[in-house]
């Protein structure tokens, strides 16, 4: 696990609605909720990863969804206070679309 990368968000997520784009197995989304996020939503393209995240970490302030991060149409504009995404952009087909979606939802 790459826990250290989430520590950069630890002091920034308190009382915020946070999207963890490309959340993988969900441990980072879980940490964000434990560190005071009002709500933490993890999105990942892998159905297996999202199912695992929901089973292991699902809870009151947590939500996990299977979707591409390049098209986040299920979220209205300005629906998040903050987005975290680690080691993502180099793995997606359309990084410009991803960045535009982040700009739209924050």
C-alpha cells in the first residue's frame, strides 16, 4: 500500500467533501474519512477494486463507485470541496478530460 501519499491531504480534508479519483482498493478514501472529511467518495474503473473497497471500508461517510475518472457525469458541478488522485493521469486515455472534470466538480 502507498499510504504515505495520502498524508499530504490529511490536514486539508477536515470538514470537506472529498473525491478520491482512481481510489483503487479504497484505503485512502477510508483514511480521508477518518481524518475528518465530511464525506469521502472513491471512484475507480475496476469493479473488483470498488467491490473490495465497499466490503472492507464501506461506511456512513464513505461511498465507492465504479466509473472512469474521465467522465464524472454522475456528480453535479461544484459538488466537491477537494479532489485527491495519486498516480492516475499517466494511466488514463484522456488526461485533458480528466482535468476538465476535476475543475467542473470542484
